[in-house]
């Protein structure tokens, strides 16, 4: 029976084991992202998520349990949905691409409010904070090879911490976005990349 | 009568015009800071603030109106309570002092949770965001002279934006504190100062 299920799973149009579960999760997390972007963490309501996702309330309560459960699962899902980091052939090109990606995300009319909401959720709840930490740990490690390749090409001093170089690109953009609440412009992104590169070249991230 | 009031105000032990108002404000804002640090923005309750401050509910509702009113007034008050920026004689010394001050604030058992709460409040409410923007504008402009003196001493390339140098010290610390939720250590602060200095010396903040 198990074997048959596995065989069926490979045939087009068949119902994979877990197929419905995966669809329910996708619908619920999409509704969660929309609700967070629209109304923030504190307005997150499981009944409304169930309705928006077209899923039974019982399923949502049993599987996610709370607003915190929805946010942490959304952050896990966001971490999994990664695009490959740039490989332009130069550290400068890759850091500029990274800065533009962060800028585009934070200034996107849907993603900006969503990131604001998950940062606020993490400020209010330790489980959300752990999930946010996990999300950025994944993102930073995906972009670390950019600095590792720069090191291998001799563009950075030996002993440079690749993660610190990647953090340095993001930090000025997120500082304006979440803390000082100042505008983000293409100039901000260019300067973030240039400053990270200059500091890294000067050995500021040698550990 | 007005003259008499002004004369009385200069005598020790006399009741200044506005003296009671100022005391009420101090008590209410202290209670607000405590409540934010303990339970965050969404648990802020005007009745409880009035009780904790020993002030009538009517006064608190009339004067502050809402949790947002309390947070924005607290941020105004925090902006006014500034310490003079360092003047160690070198840009490096001043940037290190600034990085340590930010580190000490964010890792302080009372101030850390308070800053987390106002950042979350700003993520949820535009009035709070405006007040937070005003708070950091004040703080940044207080520390800008550090970079201006560095410029005057020839430690930085002509045309360097002093505010960008000061933002660069704060950004990596706040990024870990509010976004990637990674630990803050004295090393983090040292590296933030060194990186800001290296990038500034390389001309990354010339505008």
C-alpha cells in the first residue's frame, strides 16, 4: 500500500502523499503574509486567516495554534524560498547586487510592510525573534559565498569574516528602515555597498 | 502678577509656574518607560499608567489621550535628555565612545527592552514612527560634530557627510539588535567603530 502510494505520487495528476497538506500550508501562509502586510502582527486573527485561505478553522488552530505559530512558520517558509546569490565576477558587483536586493525588498509595497510586521512581531515575542534570527542566519549564509569568492580572488585581506561583510551591506539599509525611519533610495544602497567594500578592504572585518 | 510669579520662580522652594505640570509629566513618562520595558507597546494601558504614576486618570486621558500619545511624548522627552557627545581629540576615539554608548544602551536591562518597545511601536503606528524619526534625528545631529571636528582636523576626505559617519557606527549594532537578533558584544561595538572609520577614510561617505 505504501509502495503503491509512492508509485502513484510519480504519476501526473495523482494526489501526492502530503499534497493536500502542502497546499493548505501554502494557502494559509499566503493569507498570513497578506494579513501581516495589511494590518500587522497584533491584528493577526486565526479565524480570518482560515477564511481568507479557504481552510477550516479547526485545521488552522490545530496546526498553527496561534498568531506566533503562523509568523514562525511563515519565516521558515520565507527562509526556504531563496534565490541564488549573485555571482558577477567581482566582489564589488556582488555587494552592489545584494544592496539593491535588500533595497528592492524593503521598498516593495508588499514586502516592506511584511518585513516591518515580522520585525515588530520579533520585538514582542521571543519565539518570533528566534524565527527571525533563523531567517537572517539563512539569508546571510546564502550570501557569504560572495565574500568567500572575493577572498579567494585576493580582493579582501586574509582572515576576513565573510558574514560580517554581508551584514555590513544590509545594516545601513535596515537601520533606516526599522530604526531611524529615514528614506531608502538607490543612493542609500550604493553607499551601503561601497562602505562595506571599503571597510572590508581596510581589514575591518578580519577576525 | 506675572512678574511676581517669575520672581517667585527664582526663589528656592517656591512653586514654579508649570511646576506641578512638569512633575505630572515626569511621573507619567517614567511609568510609561517602565511599562514599555516590562510589557511592550501593545500592553500599554492609560489607567495603569495613571495608577503607577499616582496621577488622576482624567489627567492622563486629557493630556496624552492614547498609548500613541504616551509613546510620542516619551520619545520627545528622551530626545531632550541628551548627554554631550564625546570629544576625545581624535575621530577614532570619539567613534569608539559612540559605539560603546549605543552598545551600553541596547544591552542595558532597562533601556534595551524600552528601545525594542519603541521600535515595535513605530512599526505599528505612523505617529510613533514620526516620533522615533525625530528622536534619532536629534541623537544623530548631537554626534555629527564628532565627524565635523574630524573633517576640520583633516582626518576625513573633504565633502564627507558627518551624519553618514555617525549612522554607520549605529547601524551594525541596531541591525543585530532589532533585525537579525544576534548577540551584541564589546567586539561588535569595536568593529562598528573601526568599520565606520575605515569606510569614512576611504571616502565612502563623500556626498
